[in-house]
């Protein structure tokens, strides 16, 4: 009985790993591991004009630790909106120094713009409330940004 439970645990762990690979294979986007405080983030990377334009549009769900990081060609007061996006999201605008500038909660299918309060080099979208639930806000450093590909 013990070996059957052990095998089930191993199979469940493998299934979890496969689902991460499958999603990234389905989107064709690179993945990077980021962290904020003690929290790990699996982020799909939107670093091309097309991937930044599409973002998380037409997705129906986003796992709890998963997000999308947008890499912009230059730091500016970038804005985000939710056209054709079904998932309620929070976006953290991040400066060149890797610290969160501000966070905005966004409503699905809204064309309302949510903008950085200062020059942002990155934006990180997570499920709505993710940052607040973890006590993360302006000034929080996001680690792992140095591993991101250059914006195109």
C-alpha cells in the first residue's frame, strides 16, 4: 500500500510539471521564474510587439502562482487595458530598478486604461488581488528580471 501511495505522489508531481510545460508550449512564450518577497512567480514573457499586444487575452483561467511579465523596449508611462480578457487581473508596473511603482486592479473586457505613475520598464499581471493578498505594494522589489529576454 505504501508503494502505491508513493507512486501516486510521484505521478501527481509529474502531472503538475507537465501542465506547466504544456501551457508554455501552447502559448509559445518563454517562461521565467520571478519572485516578490518570499513568493515565487511563474511568468510567461511578453517581449515582442505581438505578445505584448495579445497579453492574456482570450484566456479563461490563470493558475495562482502564474502571471505574465511584459518587457517594454524603453521605460515610459506605459498603460494596460483588458479588451478581450476574461480573467480579473492586477497589474504591477515596475521601474528600471526592479521595484513596483504602482498596482492597479483591472476588470475583464474593460477598455479603461491603467497606467504607470512613472517610467515603467516592465508590467507584471497576476490574478486580481494577488499582490494585495501577499502584502506587496509600491517599493517591493521583483527579483529575476535580469533573466528576461530583451524587448523587441
